[in-house]
């Protein structure tokens, strides 16, 4: 155990300033997203631009491509929250049915198996199936955030737990630490969104004749 801690500590000390900058901006993004603050998207844009390079250097090719997608989604998220408003407070929080979640999970899992096989066979990608799992499900979860789907927090919890192992295995200790912090912020975000979602449902039920 002491050797693991020493290795992790040495990795943290050896990490680049860019990885620390990306970590801070990522925390800012998630904290602001949990509070439905539109300024989360500029923070996401800058942090993902840094991670594109970091993951490419670590030969996590799908993760690098994923962050290109995140970059574009940061622009989309800004637009979605700024201009597509259901009321004066912005887009309302909603939730997917169990049937829809099952369909999404089943379809995405099939894509994970295909992507993992292709990248494992034809590219030097490390841990291709785990890389594919975190990448493919992150694409789905990323769309859920600007649409304000409550279930996104559950998806991110599973994705981030898997990502912690992935990043430690590639020596990205600061990023692994970031995802440990994410777990705490995810719980906070889910509780806050769930509270608002239930309050909106109660308000709708009272307004019905």
C-alpha cells in the first residue's frame, strides 16, 4: 500500500502545470454546471482543449477524440442554455424513463464492444475496451447535460469511477485525482437537480385544474 501511495505522490509531483490547469478548470466547470450556471461552458472549453493534447501524448486516442467532442459540446451547451429557454429561468430539468435508459445503455454498450475491438486491433490505443467504455458513454452523458436530463449524474458516476483506473494506469495522476473530486461533485449535482426536478413536478401538479 505504501508503494502505491509513494508512486501516486511522485506522479502528482511530476505532473505538468497544464494538467493541473485542466484539473482546476474542470472542477470549475462541474461545480458551475451543478448550479446551472452558464459560465460552466467556457471553463469546459478551455479545459478540454488542454486535455486533447494530454490524452494524445498518453496514447489514449479515444479519450483525446472525446475531448474534441467536448470542445464542440461546450459551444453547443452555451447556446442551448443561453437561447433555448422553456421559461425565464432557462431549460427545465427532466428525467428519462427506465425504458429509455435501458435502450440507451444497450445501444451504447454495443458501440463500446465494436469500438474497443477496432481500436485494439488497428491502433496502439491502450486499454481499448475501457477507453471505449468511458468515451462512448461520456458522449451520451455529455448530450444529457445541456438538455438538463437528471439521469446524466448517474451516468457520470459510473463513467468517472471507471476513468479513475484508466488514468492511473497511464500515469495521469492529477487527472485521476480530479475524477475522485468529481465523484463528490456528482453527488452534490444530482441532489441539487433532483430537488429542483421534484419542486417543478409539485408546481405542475398544483397548477393543473
